[in-house]
C-alpha cells in the first residue's frame, strides 16, 4: 500500500460518514434487513478449533457452530420469535457462549445479553430487555464478563424511531450478578471490545469525528490512545479508518481493517493491516480487493480469521470466512455447510 498522502476533502468527508455509519452498525450485521447468509462477526474458541457464528435466513439469524477448518455446521439456537442471535463470544474453557438477542419494536431496537451453556444445553438472560447491550466478552478467569451498554435512547433526527446512545464499558460477576461501571465515556460509538490474556487491559474502538483505538488499564482506569506511526497515511485521505481492531494473544500486535484502495467504480476496498501495540510498523497483510473486516487472532498469534464481504457495494452483504497466515503469505477459504 502506498503511504502517499491524499489531501482530498471530498474523500475525507465520504470516509468519515461511511466509517460512522458502518462501524456504528448502520451498514453492519445488526441492520441486516432481509439478509441470507453468514453473519459478519464470527467467534473463535480459545483452542482455535471451533467457530460460532450467526447465519441469516430472510433477515433473521440463528446461532451455529462449525469446525474452524470448515465442514458441516450444527445449529445451536434458533429464535422462537421475530429477531436474531448475534455477536457470539466463547468462554475461555469453551463451555459457555455469550450472545446478543436482537429485535425491534415500534422503531426501537433491543439488544439483550444472553448466555448459552454447552454442558446443560440451556440458555439464560444475563440482563433484562431494558438494558441495551451492544457486545460482550468473557474475562480471562471465565467468572466475569465485560460488556458495552447504552445508557439511554434518543429520537432519530428524521423521527423514524429511536437509537441507543451514551455507551460505556461494564464488568459483571456471573455468580453474584454484581455489575460495575468501568468507564464514564458516554460515547456515541464504542465497539470492538477485547481483553488481554492477563486481564490487565481492555482495548476498544471509539468514534469521535474519526476512529480511535484505546487501551484501558482495568485496575487504575487510565486510558491511552494508540496511534499509528506518523508516516502512515490511510489511502482514504486524511481521515484514518481503523475498523474492527483485534489484539494478538500476547498483546504485541494489533490487526485492523482499513481502506487500502479504490475500485474502478469508486468503491473503497478495505484490507486487514497489522501494527505493533505502540502503533509502529503498519503493514497490509491481505489483498482481496474487497471489503475485509473483523480480524480474529488464532491462539498461535500468527494466523487470523477474517470476514470478507464480496458484495460491499451491493444491497445485501455476502460474507465469507477466510483463514490467513501473513508470515507464510497463505490464505484459505473456510467452507461451511449449513444444514437444511
């Protein structure tokens, strides 16, 4: 990727608007309309051997599992009423799965935090429907979880419904249900929540006019912004679009989705990049010439699971899952067979 700076005001405005809409969910998995196919945000088990993912049929998604190498999928949970099950996250020991139960009533979106137990084959709600939970992950001890929650709803500008707002990070004890608010950001956009393997730091993406990646010390609550090296400039123009950041198991590398080029018809092409945890040594590691997003590190820290949208410029997404190894310059499509 060229590091040449592109001072185009129009591009900056378009990318800023697109980033805000896409990474806050307007173009994302949750606004799937009548989508049919794989969901955008698969989860990888701690062993790296199993996937959990949403699969949509006519706009409603059930949860499935499948071998991370590909093969026949097994349906895990099917919504009993109108809605979808999205954003799965495995527990460290692989016995439980967090997910979001998503639906909409009278123009108001609902996201309820749920948990499935593989051993008992039962699921339960962790928070009531009045809590809008955007996403959740397990802490390394498996006894606590972190989640992103909206504090309120606001009326949409055009009066066509309500949207969640004022997002912050919370921590919950699964045994006592005690919940503590960790941050007081009150942000419009907060996403891509991750915790380091030692449990000392949380990383997340925020949007405040442009994308920022931050790292929060869980103990003292101090946050630092991780910036890419000064000589690196996005191919989208002056505005950097660090989307769906993911941190490696050892915390040394960050993978993220970013505009790498523009197609012949003017569509931005997103690829996955990596950089050191201090923002140095930015390197493009995929060349799909499509929309590549949601990188997830395998346990070895060398391979990545990525989601590729083959129809980013079209009406409905067409997601595929791929396994890539940047060091070996290898990539393999994960072919999943969905039962009828």
